[in-house]
C-alpha cells in the first residue's frame, strides 16, 4: 500500500510542492496533508539518517523487517489491556479525543519503499509519543512535541512547525511555552532513547511508567497555576 501511493517528483516539482505545502500549512496548521507533504519533500536526508540508525539497532531492524503499522486492525487490542499499561494509556489518549489510528495521510513523495515506510512509521508513532510524554494536542502541546521530534529526527518540517505554531501564540501562551515547555522539550528530546528504533507494539502490555524509565522519557511538566 505504501509503494502504490508513491509519486515520483522531479527536483523542481519537489521544490514547488515543498514551498506550496509550507505556505498552506502556515495559513492552516490543521491541514495534516500539507504538513505531511512538507515533511516528505524536505525530509529525505533526515529520513535516510533515521533509516541507517534503525538498521544499526536490533529493535529497529525488527521494525524494518516486519513493518508493523499503527492502524486499527493492528493495535485494536490496546483497548483491552490493563489500565496501567502503555497500550491502555495510548487507547485512553486516542479515545478521549475521538482519534482513529487510521486518520494519518499516506506517504506520497519518498523515493523508495523503505524510506516510505520510515516516513509512515514516524507519522504513525506521533500519538504514541504524545502518550509517552503526556502532552496535550493543543497548540502548545503539538509545538512542544515538534521540538522533541526535531531533536530525534532533525526533520526541517518539525522546526518549521515550531516556528509556525509559536507565531500563533498569544502573549500568555508564548510565556508559558518558552518558560516551561520549550526547555523541558529540549531536555526530554535529548535525554530519551532513539524513539524511532523502538518496536512499540511489543511493549503495549508493559507498565507505562516502566517503559518511560526504560526509554529515558521525561513526562511533560506540571505547569504552575
């Protein structure tokens, strides 16, 4: 399915899609399709580096070999797991927001099937990272997670998303983000393990706090009232 969805672009077409997606995403940050296109057309070198790191990691190699998907047909069992588990926490996160694992747009602009899978994997584990770090899905939470994603993958799109997101903050949000969330996100993204090399589905049954400790995850700060 990933391979059939790919579109080959010439260099100038790739540049045009990148510019158009960047402008459109800045005007409407809710356009997940534009953000995805921007990530793909500007992120090939970063995804290639992620791919190499996954190949060097035993768990990352298993992900590349088996190509698990974070879609309803594959992760639906998380809704039946004990309350304390990572999988159950993910199910609560998704259910409380009426999100579906199937809502992610397809990968269209990667050169190879393997890179397309890495790009899709990065997209599909986004909500798992929300769960691990305890981040909300509001503008501040998404901007903070993009800081972590940039530190983990060095995707230009993540940096652009932070710039675009913070430009929409009001004065109170800006102060909150830069005093509390941004310093935490920089530290959290640097300290944790290489999260693209984790086979999350194999850890759904484990205690949430245990996997956080194992992967060096620092949950989001409690903001003073």
